[in-house]
C-alpha cells in the first residue's frame, strides 16, 4: 500500500531557530500534500495544502511567513517552522493521497514531535 | 459550525460492550468518508472507508447517510485493544480533495 515517510520523528530546538520537516511519498506521486498540527488532547488541524510546483494554500489563522512550505517534486514536501517559539511545540503530521490509485483515503507520515525550548 | 463534528466523548465501556460513534459533516460536496484510529502520540491510521450501502469488517460496521450528512461507526464486542481515539474523516470534492478531520472521540475499554 501507499507509504508516506516523515522525517524527523522528533526534534528539540532552541527558541528563534528554524526547523525543517520533510514528507515523502515513497511509492506514489502526490501533487498535493497536507500539513496538520495537533496539540495535546486536541484534534488534527489542517494548516496548509502543499501544491507541487506552486504556492501552498494556508488555512485561516496560519502564518505563511512562519510556516514555509515547499513542494519541489512530486514526492517531497517540506515544512519549515521559522523562528520557532515554545508555543509552536506540537505534533506535526503530513498526509498525501495516491491520486492515480483507486483508493481515496489519505496516508500519513509518522508525525514529527517538535519541542521548542 | 465545524465542517466535521463528532461526539465529544470520552466513552468508557467494559469489555464486550457495543459502542457507537456518530459524526456529521456540513459540506454537501464531500465525496468520500472514512474512520481513522489514532493511538496516543501516533499518526492516524485508516480503520475503514464508509459507503452509503454500509460496510462491515469483523466487529466494526460503518454507515453513511448522505441525505442527513451523517456517518456512524459501531464496534461490537469491544476489546481492550480498541481503546484509542476514533476520527471521522471527510474528503472534500473541491480544491484537490482536502481532507478534514473531526475532533475525534476517545474510547476507553476497561476489563
């Protein structure tokens, strides 16, 4: 089945630094990938839709200059949390669909647990 | 109104109980529907797709009512290992199949 790989699985960084998270579709191509954030005991919240070869679409309330998304190829999207602060500490998950496959469900990366100290 | 709404939970049930989860969605352009399971500090994993004709997988039965924009999941003979958060998930048919999650309903199955 379709596999999405996310890296790193966890990261601790200092306030003010930037962190890059990678999301790869391993056995299918994805023109669209999605980035979610989940705070403890809360639901997954869609942050943005990553579009291959074009600008990402951000959900209301998500700062595009803080959460930089790059989707340079059909199998890779990256999320960079710039100038991270402790309130950015969260669980970040990417997902993608195999758009050429018969299945329509989304497959998820393993998630990245970000802790900003 | 949230795009996907679920029972707030948590549900605390004994082993062997039958438990039902309810979900409603607001966007009539929604095209496909799923139940995902999320264990603590892990990514969500697909439990089953949901069809208007209903579908069953062992102890799990999912149902979709498009007219009332309602989705359900029934778990029979619940096991301790069923303890998790159950997420109702909807793919919107516009803008590249955006996937929207419900808030999830936490289930605790106790011995």
